[in-house]
């Protein structure tokens, strides 16, 4: 699994400064909670590293003026993963989603080759590089990755319908199973069980 975190992390397009940074901290806590509840293969897990069971995960962060950063390569060590997420700083700025997905693909290929994997994209629904994002998501799916989107955006927001259609094209099919909408960053941890049931590796169509 590779988690692709949204560095802008605003609830609406006007959220700035302290409000957006607070949302980013909630995003970090959600990813750490998912990792804490996952059965990983290395240190800090209940699964022996020698067994072919459990999950390995990596984390990518996009946003701000710089290119996306690899917060953690794919590993089965829970403490290393949660520690890396806890230390990452809010990058600010608009988010080049396509670049983030592209880096996630590179991280997956380096760790897993062409074996099945899951990419979990967290987004506030804003996107300025739609074409590049579609292309990056299509490459991930063609390589056997399942793309799941955690869309943090109220359904009442003016751009919600359009965002839903856009992210349905980003995520794996069927959209109803792979685009999970919540109305705010506070709700991510409140619905942790819902996300865990989707993110856990299962048989799926990568189309």
C-alpha cells in the first residue's frame, strides 16, 4: 500500500494558514491510525517478517512549490512508518496530484515490481492538473495497482459534483467502491473502520 497525502489539506478553497495546517495534522493522524490498525510484516507488528502475510506500506506527500516527497519507502516496519508520518511538515500550497501519483508509482515499482498493490489518494477535491492526474492514475491501474480515493469534501459544496466525476476517473472501477467521500478531515478517523475494510488487500479489478 502507498498512501499519497494531500499537502494542501483544506476543507474548502478558502481555508488558509492555521486552519489548513490543522487539517493537515488531522490527515497525518488518519494515516498513522490506518497504519497502526494494519497488520504489517516487520517490527512493531504481530506478524513475523519471515511469513508471507501482512502488509507493507509507503507514504508520499505532494503539495507546495517543491516536487512530491517520499515520506517513507515501502516497508513493513510500523514504528518507522508512523514516525516518518509524524515528523513530516506541512508543505503548503496547491497540490500537483498527478505528480504525487507518479511518485507513488515509482515507489511501488522499486519495492514490488508488477505485483498487485493499492494506492490510497487523500484529496480535498481540488485539482489543477486534471489531464496529468488521469494519465498517472491510468498508468498505476495498468501496472496492476488498485487506486482508492479518500475524498474530503462536503457533498453540499458547489464543486462537489464535478469533483466526484473527476475522482471517479482517477480511482479504480467501480467508483462506488473506490471513492470514499467524507465531509471533513475530522471524519476520517471517525470512519476508520470503513476505510480499513476498503484499503485491506482483496481481490479487485485494477481497470
